[in-house]
């Protein structure tokens, strides 16, 4: 210590400004030694009381002893050294950011707050966290542009983006006094350091999310034993008695080659974020080219509300994709209701089935724009979908439909498509001609041909039902 004091004295030090933090015996001994040296060499010493910040004095001295450019340079170096010392000597844990902010408040001399992207307080926030902001550029060379809002106190806000996904907001409030240009020098250094600390925090959180996400997906795809499911459900706070459904969201690319592509993966990741604006984030699971949601019946007072949200969500996101010229279609499959977490794998399987047969369901219902399919409402579709033997399926197709299919294959006569459209539109020749873009006489001719070949009775409800089912089974066979 004496060596360093002598070196400073050789350089003509004008005086010392000191502030004692710890009154340990060793600290007292060192301070007495320091005072003796200064008395011997007649160097003035100014000791600060505990209620006066060392940084406030430093800023005052620099601004009065140097021109502003030199003051900024010296102050920037001192702040950098302080931050580097903190980052090198602090082990990262949950208290690190709090310790960091306490130090920042001391340097800046004003309260500092941190908010997440949903404006939830992370560190020391005021009661009112509504942001009414305008842009602000400090009157100094700065690598950052701030946002400013003026309420009871002026607040300066800096958005910090981590990994292009998480947004944080650093807020400095001028409670004790206006921020000086040296304070903005501090903030420039602080923002870079805070980015480093938050990136650590986000990385740790992402690893935890990925771990829980992997456990959830294993629970859904049925790769666990019952005892393992019990353990995971306990960890994820899932109930053995609550009613659940699994909802699968899928961005189907216009070009099938894009399925499982990096582009689709990135779009699906964005989809996960968009869905979180409508549904609880903690129940959303991203996996490869799907986003999954575990619906808990008790969290929704009325099931119709949930279905209304699904419809709004699908429309809003699809409209957004269309505006951005993204060649994807958002499809949603809703699994059946199951009791307890052991049934989640069955509901998940059903939601995938709903998506797999969505085109067939569109054809059968005549609703080509249908984007949400509820497995619980598939009715007799479920019976035929669960039969994977082609010959067994053929047994459910009436002879009349088989004859029409053979005729179409021989002469490309479009008899089945005409019959299907006719039946889907309340046996209206005019509507059928409009939808198929053919003349009414052509429709009448084809219907006459169908009657000649099959002797079908359009007034026989049971026969017409069998024919409609037969056409659906024919399409299922085409997909097997």
C-alpha cells in the first residue's frame, strides 16, 4: 500500500477523496496508515459520509476539473473498470442481477427498473408500469437511442433484445435529479453488461424450458411407462382427474417439399409466440413443425369461449400470413376429451388424425376453407379411419358407388364428383352447376346417367346415406 501511495505522490497527487465501507480491524489499520502518510506529505484527504455517493463526487470533480470531452473519457474508463470487476468476480446466480442493479442505482443516482416483454417487473419497479413513450437521443455520443416518457418524473427507457426473441426494458427514473451526460455514458456501458447477464439468464431459462418441453412431448407421444408419467405429471403439475384435450397447430406449406424445412421450423417458432398472445404460454409446446397446446377444461368457464378463441386465433394468424405472402396454411386439430394425464397420449393421437384427414373432411362437408377439425365431432369418420385394411373398407362401399368409380376411371365422366356435389347441396341442380362451373343440362345428363347405371333412389334416405358414406370411404382408400 505504501509503495502505491509513494508512486502517486511522485506524480503530484493533489488530494484524496475516500469513503470507508467496512470498519474491520484490518480496514481501520490500513486507514490509519493511509492518514499518517498523508499527514507526513501534507496531502489533503476528504472523507465522505455514508449518505454521500462516491460517484456523485466523482462526476462533480471531473466536470469541474476537466473539459467535458476529457471528463467523459476518464469517467467511461472508470465505469468500464467497475463493470468488468463485477462481471469477473461475481458468480452468476439469482441474486447477481439484483446486486448489479443496486450498484447501477448508486452510480446513476436514480432508481432503476427492469421489465420483461409483458411489462412484468423483474427488479424494483414503481406501481405504475404503463409506458407512454417517445424517442429520445442523448446529447452525447451514444450507441443507443432511448425512449422517454414524462409523468410525475421523467423516465428513460432502453429496450434490450436477447436472441431476437426475448425483450426487456431498462427504465431509469429521474427521482433524485436529472440525468447528466456522464450518466448516459454509464448507461451505454451498463446496457452492454446487462445484455451479457440477461443472455445468461435467458440461456438458463431456455434449457429449463427445453427440458420440460421434452418431458411434455414424451408424455404426449406415449413413450413413458405409467410410473414415469406419474413422476413427470407431478413435476409439471398435471392432474389425474382434470379433463384435458390436446390441440395441435400445424403450418402446412403450399409446397410439400417445404415440410420439415428450416423455413417451416422458423415459421412454426414464430407461430408459438403468436399463439401465446391468445392462450396460456405455460401450456404451449413447440416441437419440430408442430405447436401443441394442452387444454384444461377447468381453466375455461365455457367451452364455447375456447372454441371462439381458436377461431379468432386461426383467422388472425392466417390473415397475417397472407399479408406477408407466406405460403402456409394454419390448420388446427383438436383431440378428444380425456380424464387425467394418462389419457393425453390418446388425445394427442386424435388431434393428429384430425389433421391427417382434414382434406377428406373438407370434401365430405363441402367446406373447402375448414381449418379447425375437432376429433370428437368426426362421428362415423372415426369408424372408417380406424380401419386400415383396404379390403375390409371396400365392404362398406355400396355397389352403386363402385360402378360409378369404375365408369369414371374408364371414361373420366366425373359422375362421383357430380353426385357428391349434388347431395352436398340439397339435391339442387342449379347449385351443383354453379359450383362445378358446368351447364344445368350437363348436371341433369350426368344424374340421368347415374340413375341408369345404379338405379339409385334419391328419395330413399337410407340409400343416400349409404352412398354418401361410400364416397367418403372411397376417398379414405385413396389416402391409404
